């Protein structure tokens, strides 16, 4: 893989990850409430209690390998 393909792959991966992050952040910024509160409200009391933290963990997985390289 050449350096241009590497840069293109990183940009594509960031774009793929950026879209769900923006969709998750929009209700919180619009109404001023944290994400777990939105998740509990939209999925109910029975399912929503464990969903708020689970979505955050899934979002963090693509960024975990980037943290040591950047920092």
C-alpha cells in the first residue's frame, strides 16, 4: 500500500466513523442532555438502562488504535 492509499484509507475510515457519531450527538446538543439520557428515553426503561454505555463503547472501538499513534 502506498502512502496515498494509506491516507485515503484513513480518511475513509474517519468518514465512516464520523457519520454515526454526529447522528448520536445531535439530540444531545439540540436539547442539552447527555447521551445516556437520550438512549434511555428512546429505548424505554427496560432496554435503555444498559444501552447508553454500550453505544459509547462501540463508538470508542475504532478510535482505540489511533490514540497511541497520535498521543
